[in-house]
C-alpha cells in the first residue's frame, strides 16, 4: 500500500432544498488529490485504503445521472480514473469538478448527481459498517421518510482515508 499525504478536506454544508434533505449536522467533505492514482490499478489502491480504515461493501462504477441520496448510510466516493462534474447538495447545492485521486465523503442525506463525465470515469464507492444502504430520489415523499432516518444514522468510527485520527473524526463530531 502506498503512503498517502495527509490532505485537509474542503467542507460544505447544504440546506434542505425541499426535495433533497441533505444533512443539517454533518458537512460533505472533499479530499482533493488524496490518493496517488498513477499505479497499475488505482481502483485497487482506493479499495485497499478504504478497507484498511473499516469502510467496505465496495463497488466500482460511476455516479448516477439523476439526483439521489442515501438516507440510512454515509458514503465515500474515490475517483480512480477520469473526471466528472457532479452536483452535490441537490438543486441548491454546489457543482464540483472531481478528478482521479479525489475522495468525497457524503453524510447520509447528501444529494449527488453526475452532470457530465469523461468516458474513462471510474469511481470506487464504500460505506462504513454501521448503516443500511438505500437509494432515494429527489421526491417529496422520499424526503419526508428520509427526514425521520438521517439523524439516526450512526457516525463512522474511522475516516475512510486516515482512520481514527482523520479529519472526518473531528469535523463530524
């Protein structure tokens, strides 16, 4: 496993936009260039880093082109290849360009939608052990149900990149 340079994340807070609840308590985090993706299998490097810090149930794919969120679990997205323009936080959130080596950590309720992407985009997703995966779309009905669950999603015991002493541990407490 490669040594990674400690990166302080960018932190964003998104308001409820009426369809996407976002997370009133926890900031969305982006670690820019946190993982060296110049090796033969950058996705495996990201998976190894996430697994070493207790984040699992991983997948490799992209980001859905429709607004969605998870109301019962937090999510980490590691960009292994390519780049994408993603709207985080629903209609009133932020459009960010994310690229290979970046890691985004989404607290439960945070909307996300791929607006555009390079043809080689590869994302590794992972989840902390506590929580249950669900897929919610930006609708009034799903938002109402999500408001009852988001505040009860357990906090992870580790930062997906840096473990027990990572920035997430301070920013999410």
